[in-house]
C-alpha cells in the first residue's frame, strides 16, 4: 500500500539540547493511501545545530598537461574510538586517527543559497588549505547528494575551484578547534587520487565522489 504521509506523534531530543551533534527522536505513524495507519514506531537521526549541510571543495591546479588535486589528512576521532575490530563484519585497518580527504566544512546558518555555499567554500579553503579563493571561481559539480539519509539529513554540496600554479600557500590556520591540529596538505595527480580511492588508500566517500565529479567536469570542457 502506498504511503502518502508521515504522522508525527512526538518529537524529542533525548539527553537534552547539548553537544555538537544530537539525536532527534521522532514517534511516527505511516498514513496510507486508503486512510489506514501503521503501528507507531520510533525514528532516530542525528542533527547538527551549527548547520545541516556541508560543502565539499576540490581544489585543483594544472601541472603541465596533468591535473593535480589538493588532499588533506585530518583527525577523525570517531574512526579511532568507534571502530572495534571485534564488532566489524570485516576486520580492516580503518581504525585510524587520520583520514585523507578534500577540503570540506559545515554550511552555517548565515550561508544562504548558492552564494552562501560559495562563500563557505572560500572560508574552508583558507582555513584548511591556506589558499585564498575568489568566490566567483567556485564551480558546482552537479547536484548535491545525501551521504547517510538513514541517520542524518545532511546534504553534501560538491564544488571545485582552480588554483593558479603560482599561488602562494600559507600555513592553514584552521578554525581554532584542536580537531584541526596536526593536519597536513599535499598535491597529487587526479588519476592517482582516484586510483587510491579504488585501492582503499583513500576511504572517504565524499572525497571519491568529488574527485570523480571533477574528472567528469573537466573532461566535458
């Protein structure tokens, strides 16, 4: 039977209104096309008060005939503390403090529309990579995408910006959080970065998607 509506019976934040991430708990019933409803059930998902969505920024430059992309290694405590090999279906080496990614950051509440996403991309490129960008050079790599729709309403907005090969990189200052201490950046050829994703040397999903979107974008020019 086709579901035509979700009936909200109760909405709560277990544990209170605290923390960078929170669990929102909805008590729901499915309303069907014939007017009947399902049994009541609970749907939990993660909310982030600072901002729901994120911008994923591929910084790239030309190196002769090749294209290079900027990658960044940053702290990811959730992987370090959250992946217990004894509980995994396939034990792997994913319990690591560091994750290789492209630049990314939260789209905050004062970042409105596409100009706001571009503005946030400029801020993140400076904080995480040490490059100054012009917002007009930030290009969208197609539509946004939901990485974890079963547990979080976050959408990734994938963008790219070309860096002049002669541009000066300064030491990234970060956003003031200890989470950004020790981060480092480097340039690598775009095909090599994608190959690293396939081989498991880069395991961040948004990074692989953004790199492949960039490859398609450049090949269509």
